[in-house]
C-alpha cells in the first residue's frame, strides 16, 4: 500500500501548487466556467485505468478555476492506441480533453508499432496518480504454477490489444526467457481477462497486484491463484518468491531490454492532454492535478477503495516520455523483432 508514501510528497507539492493556482485563476476561470472536461479512457470498464480516471474525474474539477464539469468515458481498442490517436489528432486542443492511456504509450511509439499515429513527447503530460506493479497469474488448479512451467508447455494469456502490456510482457518473455505464452483476445480490459481466466478460457492473465488485493482478496487469502512473475524492476516485497521480470532474461543484454520495457511502470496511471495546448492551460491542469492529490476528500476516497497512490508531477512525467522515445536504436530494434 503506497497511500502514506504519497502523502509525504504531496505535502511539499501542494504549497507550490496553491501559489501557482492563484496566479492562473483570474484568466483561466473565464475559460473553464461552464465547460466540460472529458477524460478518454483507452480500456474497458472495471480495471485500474478505469478506476483512476473516474477517481480523478470526481475530484479535479474543484481545483480548476471556473469549476468545470469533468466526465470520463471509455474508448477501448488496440490496447488504448485508438484513444491515443484520437487524443493526439482529433480531440480539442484547448484543455477540455484528457486521456488515461496505456503506460507503454511511448514504448509503442519507439518500437514503431504501425498502429501509432501520435508523438507522445509532443503531448502534454499532466500528472501520475500512481505507478503500477503488475503480475501474471494463473488459477491454483492450473498446471502452470510457476513461470518455469510456461517454458515446458504452451500457456494461453488474455490480451487486451497489441499496444498493451498484457501482450507486450508475455511476448518479450517468449523471446528472452524461453516461455511459451500464446496471446488470446483481445479482451476490452484486464477485468475481462480475469473473467476469462475464471471461466477457463485462458491459462493466465495480467492485472495489477493491488487490484487483486483490493477486489479479489480471497484469491490471496485462500490461495486460489499462482503468481508467475511480477512486472517490476525488483521482486515485490510481499511476493519474495516470485521472480521479477528483468531477472528472467537469459543474457545481460536481454535483461537490460526487459528493464527498459518494465520502466513503463513509472508512467503507470498517468493523465495526458493533446499537443498544442496553450502553455497557461498546461500549467493550470498540472497545478490542479497536484492540488487534487493532496486533497483530503480525494485521499479519503482512495483509501476507502484501498487504491495505491504514488503521484508524480507532469513535468517529471514529460522527461520520462522524452527519454523513452529516444532510447538506443539497437535495443529498440531487438524489442521490435520480439514484439512483432
């Protein structure tokens, strides 16, 4: 649980946010008064992308001068690339559209995914609600109880689209660790993948560890699942026996490649706006976001849902995105071949 971790960071940020907010308020209240901000969610309902988008939609408006209405709506497809392309090229570029998109958005651009029609570094990154630790799991009754079992026989994995980690992670393990995952889908979102796992349609599925803890706690308490791998840079402290993604690479080169891909967990559940926003509008949204993550009502709702919070300012997110799209070409070429 990272709620307490977030609050220490937030306390320092909120003071700066408040000062900047008052400076912007006089002009921005005229723009946002009576308007609606739409948060486009690139995945189906029920997963963490959906949850954080709707959580923010319920709270960010009161921190924006003019108190705009904020709504969230689904636009699933192609692992959120449909929503990303819409946000980049079609959505209004005036601060009334935001996106909650795949954490691998910049990686998909870097590897040349043909479905990418956007430039992620040109978009305006507003803020991160939390980083995400994801896991690949199977039911306890499955013959795939460890990642080693997936090296011995083909295991189906629920995918949510080629631009999603649900497909990227298993494909990279196939190429660097010798696993035998076969993607099935695409499903609209990770929740649908979990339902497919329960129904026996697939052998494995991917979701965040916090989702399991918060919404399927009995799966852990009653040992109804196996966790095959954690998609994080290091082993999760609550799952010390489960290997972390990078350590499964057979060579040092492949381990570095896996580290690069899993760095997307730092993007996590972040909010992004189209390119070309007026600078003052970007400042308004970023300031409102950081004020919101320190708001007592926001923190209380997240705590009640047992949701992780690990905020990051938009300026820092922007740096991560720029670094990702400018990754070494040799690494990108290798990754592109594995994800083909």
